[in-house]
C-alpha cells in the first residue's frame, strides 16, 4: 500500500484593500510618534517660543561705543555729517559738463593782480582798502566760469560721497572728495576777493551816527560771502547786481536796528551828560554832606562791573578829565560805539536801583 503525502497549501494572497489599510495604519502610528516630543525637546521648544514672544523692548541691547577721536570711524562720521551746499544746474548732468567747468575763458588771468589803480581812502582801515585795489574786477565770462567751476566741484564731491558706504569708506576715498571741496573753497575765495571793493562802495552810503564805516564793511563782507553761496550763475546775470541788492538789504536791516537802539538810549544819555557837564551849586550843602555823597557814589561804582565803571567814570568826567564820547571810548576799548552805549545804559539802570535802595533822593531832599 503506497502512502501519499498531503499536498501543501498555497498561501492566500492578501487583497489590495488590505495592503492599503495596513499601510495607512502604520503611517498614522509613525506620524503620532513624530508629533509626540520627548520631554527635553518639549522643554527646549517652550523656551524658544517664550523668547520669540518676548517684546523687543525687554531685550538687553548693548549700547554702541562712541568713536574714538582721531580714529577712522570718527573721521568717517565727521566726513559724512559735513554739509556740501551748491547751486544745482542741468548742465552738470550733460556729457561735456566736466570739460566746460574746467576750461577757463581765453582772457582769464590768475592771480587777479593789477598795477596802477590805487585807493585814496583815509582812516583806520585805509591800508585794508588800499589792498582791495590790488585785485582787478572779473569780467562776465570769468564770473560765469568761476561760479560754474565752484558749483561743479561741490556737485562732483556730493555725488561721489553719496556713492560711498558710511561704514566702509577708506581714507583715500575721503581725501579725494576733500580735495574737491578744498579746490571749490579756493575758487570761492577768489570770487570774494575780486568783489570786496563793492562792499566798500556801498558802505560809504550808509555811514551815520549809529553805524560806523568799519562796522559796515565788516557786516557787508559777511553778506558778500553768503551771496557767493546763493548766486545762481545759470540765469546769466552779473554777480554784482545780485550782491548789491543783498548787501543793501542787509545794511537797511542794520540801520533800522541801530536806530531803534539809538532812540532807546540817547534821550537819557543826553540828559545825564548835560547834568554832569553843568556847574553844580553846592552852597546849600555842607562839606560833610558832600563827602557823604562822594562815599555813597563811590560805593555804588564798586557794585558795577569793571568795564561798566570805566565807561561811567569816563563818560561823565568823574575822573577829573573832560567827558569822552562813545567813539573815543570805543576806539580805546576796541569795540564799536553802539556797544559802549549799551554798556552805559545797563550801568545806569544798576545805579538807579542802588540809589532807590539807599533812599538817596529822600536824603538829599532833607538836606536841602
């Protein structure tokens, strides 16, 4: 009898639906494990969220250190803070602008020296006026060239500085721009020197009791410098026309201001000066009373500032000499006469207050 071995069963193939179901279950378990952080990871994440949620104002910021004087950072800071003012012009944006600003007219001559014309002025600033006539006046073409050159150099310097990094600019780059600015300042000084005579000619027309010729020349020079900075050469006008208007307007303002101060102080000053110059009748006062008045007034003078005391004593002849004028005291002390008048007015106000506190008027009235 032959034994027959049992037939092996063929394994049942899983259906596609079952495979997909198992894969979905396994992926869900893996995702759940990934979402569940370990205690250390969860603690670090919480700290990170807390740092992100904290406001910017609560963060500790380290204050920036100031640049050390003389260091490259300090040089950069001063370099970029310096203003570069110029009159913009459309010509500067054209292709041949640099050539036009670098080519002087055919009749331009530097330095601006001349021989033959001299000044006949006299007074304390006569040497200064005489030196002004050593420089000749500029022609219209020269004016156009020098103003175009000055503003072009400043435009070029401002444009080059605008392209630099404020934190990485090198010394060489800054020196190149400084050289452009220095050359522009040299051209500006040349224009001012050639027009200083204009200030003198205008100042002669505004001299008065309130304004000295020397003060007018000084103020007019400042107005001339400002005019050079603001003159627009592209309009084609002569600079002397623009500068004359600017200087005269400045002198008008000075005249009005000085006239107000003059009217404010001149009335009291004339009355006091006449009172000091007049002869005093001391027959009604005894010698002891006069000594008391002298000591009292001497004590009042000690309360004044040294310069106030000097002016009061000299103005009213309390030192035994003839009373000096404002102009004489101004020349002696190195200031203008208007300043002397202001100091005297301030000193007289102090003396009035001291006399009222000492009841001097009542005391003298009782004597008389």
